[in-house]
C-alpha cells in the first residue's frame, strides 16, 4: 500500500477527530498524522498526502492554515496523489460552506499532483461553495454541527472511493 501522510488544522477539534478517524481507517501510523500548526511541508516520505482543514467564519482558513498554506505553495507535490477533507457549517455559513478546501485546491491543482477523492454535492444542504469544481466537491466535507447523522456514511463512501486509487 502507498505511504500516506495526513496534515490537518483544527480549532474546535472536529477536523482533528476526522483526521484521526481517517488515519485509523487507512492504517496510517500516528507519526504520519501532522498538525499543520507545527508541521513541515516536506512531503517526500509520502506517496499520498491528505490535507484537512475547516472553514471558519465567512469562508476563511482555520488559523493554522493561514500560514501553512504559504508552505504548501512552496512545497514539492509533483507525482503525489493528494486528497482533501474538511469540516464546515452548512447552515450558519451556507454561502461559504467548505470554502477552505476550495482555497487549498487552488494552491495545489497546478503543482504536478493528482487530486483524488472528489465527492458528489448530492445530499448536502448549502447555498454556495468555493470547494465545487466541475459540479463536485474537491474533497470530503463534513458538517458535524448540523449533519452529524450523515458523517459515518459520507466517510465510509469517501474511503471506499479513495482506496480504489491509492
């Protein structure tokens, strides 16, 4: 199996919980799960990189991603497979749901990596999102505040699709 590294930023703990859940499901060692608050942007050890972040307020990055995104801009992702995951609030911030994932995608899309793990927008309730490209989310979006009853199913389907390409 491919060597996987998971990088996340989390303020409320939801994205960290999701990162740890994904790590367990994909048999990723805890040493390969990195909080972007203190992580390096050296991805050479990995074939597959998962970036996780939450959308804060009106479409902003989670605080730790504010500075880490510059490190990602300068990082070598050539030849890597990259998947995105994150959390957002589709009710209170329905006009900016998952925007942080869209912003990460914009940074990595032309860095020589293959972006994997797109998700259908079907079944989600929101008004607008920068995370939609070609009619799909660029990664897994979870809303633990309003749609936690759908989290298990969304995670399971995403992991099933991801395992086919990693």
